[in-house]
C-alpha cells in the first residue's frame, strides 16, 4: 500500500513538472489537460496489455505466421511464442494507476466547474 502511494505521488510530481514545461504555469486547466493525457495513456496501455495477454491476437498471429513464412523457416515460425505468452505480467496495477490519475482529473473538473 505504501508503495502505491509513493507511485501515485511521483505521478503527480511528473504531472506538475510537465505542466511547467508545457504551459509555463500551474493552473487548474493545465493540470486537467496533462493528467488526462497521462492517465488516459497509462490506462490505454494497461487495457492493451489486458487484451493481448488474454489471447485475443494469438490465432491471428499464428495464422499469419503460417501464411507469410517461407517454407525453409516453418520450423522456427512454429517455435515462436504467441503474444499472450510474451506479455505475462500483471495488468491490473497499470490500469488502476491510470484510473487513479483519471479520478484526480475528474475531481479537478468538478472543482473547475463548481
């Protein structure tokens, strides 16, 4: 739990640094913009890892290997791992990390429009 809080605080510090680099000032709208970009990107990456590790692309990859591999390389193509075996690390912390940033952005939006 302590490690997650540290990661969250480091992410907020990175957002603040990017705000200063991109906008030159610390405003609520710049925080909303930057946190949307970062939170959305991290969440998208986590969801893509979830889709690939679930085996969604395995049949597509194996069939394209069979079709496009030259005959003299068929044995090595059959020995290659499928994407779900390559991406076997946990995706839930990545999605939670991105969603926590999006929740902070949502809270900032509520404050901005209130």
